[in-house]
């Protein structure tokens, strides 16, 4: 990258919650930031002035639409240095709920694979970074009572992340994951405020969107050039 040239970053799901916190942190760093949304039209409209011309309506479960998004970014900005994939629905449901499992797979895994298929070519050119969003506590592969389908999809995403990290290392692309714990925000599930869950956090408090964004800043910075295949929990020790 030429001296003084600004990095270009894409934050999927960047119009709300943790995605928006990451997008704003990257913009504050000086990146040219593109964000996407699917159904949050009012939020997207409110952000048009802040991310002028770089707020994209797209369903990332549609491979063709995802490809068109990357082409649009290439036309507008000429390059793509970082992707932070903050898309992924959360829903409670037992492991026996096939409908919930399919929905979680499409939202959390299929969207990630579509973005990877379309965006990795540009990341190779920039030798950039791809950051997935997981969830804390998957390392032990323990059972879940109320969020089995969600946890299963995020477990699959961990394997996908590590596999892409292995494949893309030769091209200079780092692929990592941030796994938040209980992080209240305006789009968070109400469970993030469950006092019984909060009481189990070793650090004694919930996290903030800014703390998650700080992890994303590091993983997309030159300070992480030798880090790939890592799943970084931002969870205060929750589920240790």
C-alpha cells in the first residue's frame, strides 16, 4: 500500500450493534468503511451521512448478491484490505429443531462462506485480514440447552475460519475470529442482561461494544501480521 493511502474495510451487518461499533472504530482509525444491512432500513438511512455512499443493502445468503457487493466496493474504492463479518442471527431452540438449525446455518455459516468466496481475491491482493464473529465458550464443545442450533453453527464457523486461515496463509491473508461473551447493546438478545449469567463472569461485569471493536482493530492492524487461525474471546472469562 502506498504511503498515505487509506485502507478500505468492509463490515457486514455494520448498521447496528457490534458491527456498527467495529465500523465506527475502523472509520476513526482512518479506514474507508463500507457497511451492509439486510432489514434494518431505518438504521441504515440514519447512517447514510456518516458512511456516505457506502451503506449497502444486500442479502449475504445470496451468493450472487454477495458477489455484486464486492464488485461495487471494487468500483467505488479500488481495493479491499479488511473484512469483518458481523452477520449472524441468534435464536434459541433445541438441537432437534431442524428448522432452527437450517436458519442458523444459513445466517452464520452460509453468509460467511459467500463473503469469503467473493472477497478473498481482493484480500489476497492487499494481503489483508478477514475477521469472523463467533461466540464465547465453544472450545470445549459442551452441550447447550437453549441455543444448541446457534452454538452448532458457530462451532462450524470456527472450523471454517481455521481452514481458511490454513489455505490463505500462503497468500498473506490472515483469518481470525472474535468470540464475544455477554455484550449488551441496542440490538443484543435480552439474555445479555440475565443477572444469573452475569454472575458467572469471572471479571464481574459485562463487556462493551467498544472492547469488541478494539479486538477487531488489532486483528486488522499491522500489529497482527503474524496472527492467523486464532479465536479470541472477548468475554471477561465467561464460560471458562
